[in-house]
C-alpha cells in the first residue's frame, strides 16, 4: 500500500506509542476530531494521544488508503472493549504535514 510519508510516520509513531513523534506529523494549527472531541494544535494533539496511548495501548494496521479521498481504513487493536475495530482516518494536508484528522 502506497501511503503518504506523513501517514506512514503517523502509523509508526502510533505503533511505538510515541506521542511526540505522532504530534510532529501535524502542522502547528492542526485539528483532530475523535470521539466527539476536538483537539487544536500540536500540544493538545500530543496530550490527547499520550492519554489515549496510556489508556488503550492501541496499535494500527493499515488496510486501505484512498488517495482521492485522503482516507485510511485501519484495524485498531488495543485494551478496549470490542478490540480490534476498523476505523476510518480522514485527512487534510498542509504541505507535508497533517492539517486535519477526523477519526470515524
């Protein structure tokens, strides 16, 4: 599967539970939408993913990527009810970084 470099970097950071490297995949003004909450900027994104990593220990296995829709379907496994699940990550990019991520 041919993923944009920043998406590959995001998957690697998630699977290494590296919240700093995860946040580095985003622009300074990025926004993340997850579980009905919105996180603005790299610092909030880093805090959100650090907490999620501690709570869920979730790892990502990419399944399918659409270049035209900028979506990634991934199997997410971790310490949460119903694991594993397939989630869709909807991206908007700003240059080489992620500007917006919506997880559904």
